[in-house]
């Protein structure tokens, strides 16, 4: 099983998106999450650092500036999705990546507090 480190820059980006009201509250994450083609298109006009900010996890041992380096995407590369955060909480808790699970949970609580 892969090992992940929490991406603090992604947590900060997610907080900024929440504060800036750049989110989707109700979506089908299976349909909304970025595809490989979406990611490739994004990388044509954005840096790897920009791409990294959409992922709560950094894969330990994976090479920099490769898609394998980044895990636990929470948005569609334009907006944060509530269902994306829920998916991150679920996947991280399922595989016992506690720091990512707790960060995603905290972001979900922040989003819900701002939108209820």
C-alpha cells in the first residue's frame, strides 16, 4: 500500500476556495472528478505546483512532477466539491491515512459551517 504525506498547500488552497465561495455543494463525484484528459488539459496551462494544490496527499517515493505523486483530489480543478471532500475522508479512513482523513474532515466541517 502506498504511503502519503499531507499536502499543506492543498489544505490552504481548499480553505481559500471555501472562503471565496468557489465550491459545489451537491454533485455526483463520479461524474465531477477530473479525468486523465482533464488533468492533462489543466497541466498544459498550469504549473505542477498549481496541480498539486488540488490534491490533499503527496505519494511518498513518487517522482516530482508526475501524476503518481499526487493523490486525494477534492475538486474539479476549478472548484472544490463537497462530495470530493467526502470521498477523501472515506478513502483516507478506509486505508488508514489518518492525517489526510482528518484534514479532509476538518475542511468538510468548515464548508458545512459556512453554508448552513
